[in-house]
């Protein structure tokens, strides 16, 4: 939507890929790039697909302590609690405490999805 200003907040690696993609597919789109460690505020939309349950504990904790989950709308995806991703347990427990969040489980328990 050309009438909307987007703020994309991510780690530097994914941000570089996202910036390239948006420049190729939507040149001139009004986008600000924000480092997650400096973001302050409540977004209108928060999307995280597997990043928080796979991120190093420090990064995931940093995001979970901020108000990202208070966004008006959100879409999250994460894998079940696994030995290789110890932070996925904390993330899973945090998401299940949120109010007004619908949680779906994939048929083979490979992923969970939350949306509001």
C-alpha cells in the first residue's frame, strides 16, 4: 500500500535480504529499517516466523521483553520444543500466556502458528 509507512525491524542478515527483495519488487516503497536492539514502541503489526524460537536466547529475550506482542495484529510461527532450540520452550510458554491469541498446530506437530 503506497499510503502506508512500513518499519521493518530485524537482525542485520535478514534485513539485507528483505531490503534487496523490497527494492526489487516495490521500488520507492516508504520503508524504515530499524535495528531490533534500538526499537521502542508498539507496532501495528508484528510478524515473526520461526525467528524468535530459533534465535540465540539473548536476541529472543530482547524481543520478548519489548512490546512487540502488544501489536494490534500479529502472526507468529515456531517449532515445537526441541533439544537443539532450548529457547523454544520459553517462547512457547510466553505465547500461550497472551490473551486473544489463536494458536494452531500443524497436522504433524512440526510447527505452531499464532495469530491475532
